[in-house]
């Protein structure tokens, strides 16, 4: 019997990039997947790929910048599927620039999407997670939460917060047998780079020289590790900050 049969996963930012790849892999492994994001058309396209491959997917279009979104997402998931076993907090925003270029609105938006949504989605889902026989939360952070990249003061601050929150929740929720882990992602070929670089090609020119392995990752390479952290076979892992970054955390290559 598939150990994932009957498990329900919420994946945020599931319309593209890491979130889309993760949703497909979780469904392939037998989980029912709830795809959350702002762009309903992309979510529907990814859900169609999942169902065509024999998986089960449901779309919830919502904006995680809205403080009321976590409750809506949890309520809708429970109403349709009756439980929640896995949460993958992947949705994020990024704006780069000098420290003095950020506005209070920029600050609040980054906090709301990158930190607050994670905190309150977990809080809203907590009763359901406590009732699960195998609950796991995976937060997607960034190597920028651990190393300084110029122009990333605001984004990096939020990702450092995600890593601390991961450890705090892992410790506090261990008594409930809820595992909480984090992937500190390196540079991945996803649309988020369009927010600061304009194109994936521009992002590669800036980022690849900083990566010892000499390339950006594909979204599927991150999805693989998300599944490992929610898999029943890794039930003794919690509180980990797993760097999947091509060695970027080690510092710039010489030369």
C-alpha cells in the first residue's frame, strides 16, 4: 500500500517554478495536492498536468499577501478533503535595491508574503496537522538568508526569519509529532527572477559566477528534496535547514 495514500498537501506558489514542480511530484507519489497561488490560469494548467498523469489536484486561487488568506485556504481544504497532512510554504516575493530605496509598503508586502503567510497558514492548519498521523511542514527559504548578497536586505531578512521560524516550530510542535523543515534554496530557474533581473538569462549572468557548481538549478531538483522531507521514510528528521544551492553557501568560487 502507498504510504502517501490519503495524505493531503497544500503547496503555495504552485503555479510555476519550485511550487509547480513540487505539486506534480507530490501528486506522483500519491498525495492529494491543493495548489495555491494568485494566478488561477497557471494553477489550472498545472492541475491539469497532474490529473492527466493520474494524480489528484485542487486549485485555490488566493493572494497570500492578504492576512485573511490562510484561514480561507485551510477552511476550503478541510471542507473538500477533511484533513491536512503536509504544507509546503513556497510562495515568495522579491524586490532588490539599495537599503534606502525600500518603502514601508515594500517592507510590509515582503513580510506579509514571505513570513506572515507561513506563520499563520501553519497556525490555522494546526488542529488538522495534530490530527494527522504523519504531518510535515516544509518552508522554502533561500541561501540569501544565510549569506549577504548586495541589494537583498529586505528579501534576505525575510528568508532568515523563515529559517528561525522553522527551528522554533520544529521544537515546539515536536510533541505533536509535526515535523518542520526548511530548504534554503540556491539559484533556481524560476519566474521569480523576472522581478529583479528581467529575464532568466540576466539572472544567470549575475548568479552563476557565484555558484561553485557553475549552474542554476532546475525546479525539479528542489522538488525532489521537498518530497524527501515530507516522506514517511524521513520521519525522524525535523528542524533541518537543508541547503540545496550548488555550494553557494560556501562563498564565491576563486578566480
